[in-house]
C-alpha cells in the first residue's frame, strides 16, 4: 500500500483525553495536522493520584469535543479521513472503554476502518512518526505506568528485552514529589527542585545495577528517599535546600539506573537483532533532562543515534495513536465492532509476562 | 424519511443488559434485548447494526439516536453514551439522552413512581404526575413509604418498594429500547444538550492529605 493515509487518533487510557490527525505518504515525513490534549490534573488534585472513576467520567464527555476540535483545526471533514485509530489498552479500563466506544460509533457511522492500538505501541512507534526511524531500533518506554526496553522489529513486532520488576520510574517521581510536598504529577517539580540541589549529599541506592540483564527496580529507591526524609524529622521538618538535595540525589539515581540499563539493553539488542542504529526514549520520564543525558551517553557509547521525540509526543497524546493506527493499517490490521478494551495488554505477547498475573493477565 | 415519522435508534446498557430498538413514529421496526452483565462493549455496536438491518435501514437513514443515560452501572452507562456521541459526530445527527426512570415510566398511567435498585439499601426514585417533577434522585428504601403513600410503582425495585408502601406494581408498558427511542423521538427538534451519564452518586474516592 503506497497511498497517502490520514488517520484520526483517540487516546483516553489515563488522565489525558487526546485526539490528533496524522497524515503520511510513504517516503515522506509524517505530518501532524492537528492535535489536542485535554488534561485532568485539576480534577484529580487532592486525591493523591489519578482516580479511575473521575478519569472515566471526564473522558466520556470530552472525547467528542476533542475529536471535533482537531477536525476543525485541521480543516477536515470525516470524508477526508482514511481511518479511526483508538487506544484499546492497556490502561484505566473506564477511560479506555469510553474511547473505544466513541471510536466505534464514529467509525461505523462515518464508514471508516477502525484500528485498535496498544497504547505502548503508540509510544514505541513514535520515533518513526517524529524522526522516520527504520526498524529495528531500541526504545525505552518510561512513564508513570510503564518501564521497559523494547526492540521494535516491525509495526506489530515488539521484543521486550527487560523492564521494571516493581514500580515505574514516573510513579517513583510522583510519589517522591508528593512526599516532599511538591504536589501531584510531580516529575517536572522534582526536576525543578533538583536544579539547585547537590546530588552527592544523599547516598541513594542504584537498584539492580549489580545484576546482569536490563531489568529495573524503582520501589526501593523511592523508599530510600522516604527513609532519608524521616531521619531528618519528616517532610514537614526539612528545609528547601535539603529538599532540593534529595530531589537531585533521587533524580541522579533514576538517571544512573536508566543509563546503565540502557547500555545493557543496547548490548542485548546487538545480540538479538545484530545491532540497532537508533536508541529512542518515549514516555513522560524521557522529558526529564538528567534522564535524557544518561540515555544519550549510553547511546553515544554504543555508537548509536539517540532520538527523543518532543516532550508533548513523549507524554500521552493522540498523534502517536493515529500514527500507530496508520502503521497497523498498512500491515493489514482492521478491527471489528466487537473490538474489546483491555486493561492489561503486554506489548510483547510472545514472552511470558514479567509483572502482574491472575484473572486480568500479565501487566507487562 | 420513513412514512410514519423520522427514524430513531434507541439503546441502553445502563444495567446488566444490552438493548436497542428502531422506531418510526408509532411503529417499532425492529428491537433486541439481551440480558448480559459483561461484554456490553463488545455487543452493543453489532446489536445496533443488526437492529438497523432488521428494520431495513442504514446508519444514514437515522434522524437521531436516543441513548439511556442511567442512573445505573457507571461503566455500562458510559459505554452507551460514548458510543452515542461517536455516532452523533459520525452522522451529524443529534444524540438525545433519556433517563432510565423516565424510560421505565413511558406508556404507563400517571400518577406513578419508578423505583430502581441502587444497592446499599438505596434506590433511585423518580415521581411522575405527583406534583412538581423533581427528576430522578437517590433515596433510602426505608424513606419510600412516608414519601410516596400507596401510589402505583414501576421499575426493577418496584416489588421491594411495594412491600413497604402497599402500592400496586405495574409491569413495563414497553421494552426499554423502544421507550428510549420513543422519548428521544418526542424530543427531536427541541434544543438538547449532548447526552451525559446521570450518575447520582459521587465517585468513590477520598481526598488524600499531602505527604501521604
């Protein structure tokens, strides 16, 4: 298939309602014609995290507004589209369901193909949207809910080389920010505080660096920050400098761990795929400057090009879903009106799950 | 347009069911109802397409869709409302929200109180023809007797309510999908907001103190 494709992408798997329209002609760079993200930070403030029911309620009443917004700003009608792509998982099921049902209603009535997209595939394929990267390449998806090194071999072929065995790094950033009174969704707040901090003042652990492979752990690191705070009398008792030093030490530890494991993942990619030309980062944690620096250094040490999409395309967005939809569509994928929303959906389904089990199946 | 009136597709997934009906004025061209507690998200759109086909219609023939907005199962209500909003955008026709309790009352004589189970010893209540229409609300099952007296009752919890109030229990006059489509048809041409779920209950979440 060599035709130009224009897809609407819909994303509602966490606390951002997003839509975008992406157009691509083979052999040319992809174009984002319009994009919109309606965040929900204010709705969840004070609850200590994203409340699934609050998120689902907001998504259900905003998806159509978002889609209309991007169609209007792109100056396109539904007849100008070639398909509708929607996040069908993994994520908070109420929001995913709202998105999937909205997309089904729209696709069925507009006579457009429907393509369900794995949210993680959206992140993993973003380097192709932004930089036209060729398969295979290595990507680190690091966000509030996920952390894994994935060898991307094709639009629907993902090989997980390693991942977190407990928390995601973004989750650790959020918990540290909240603990230190920096507010919710605190990755950027931690980074800002760390700017005036001394990363050497607190000796925090680098979990799993003593082990081979590219699995990671962030739960113990988060606990170490909490413990260091308690020894100083608790979060209310520490001054701004100690807080900045703690943020700097925590951020440096996360960056060190991700950088070191990126080297291991690049080595593993060399063995598995005979080497990759590109190492890319995606997910909200890739927006952190210190993390980007260690990841970039790991890429440079391996002689590999380092690609980081712009921050707005690292965090949740509709463009990555539209793009992944175009990629899946070109690979022949079409979904029916019985498309299911999946709370858990490992990107690499050819390997045994490494995180979570039970009725819902593995998380990653 | 169908000879009997504008074509309206009504549907509802606010409880452990998936139902739909295609109406044209007084005529019911097709309808379907399945008792399913899970899998509504996979079932709804195929059911709508089957009902349209059975009624000899296409999506493009519709003048509007009517969608059940609850109160009921939060996720179930969102399944139908989100689909309805997608359909409305796709067709450029209105999606009209219809409450579950008014749909239960459709076609029944007034005065009437519709009672639906809300669990936790509570019910959703809406009164019809009993003075000021207050709309649907949440109340304790034990408060019904002083509130309603012996007025006729309908709805899934009418039996439990009747044991307390002594009111007569009326069976539904219409299948739910048909009732939703009929009420939507009556509202067609009036200024209607986009359909939104009627929760009547706040999300189950407690604010967390900072530093927790």
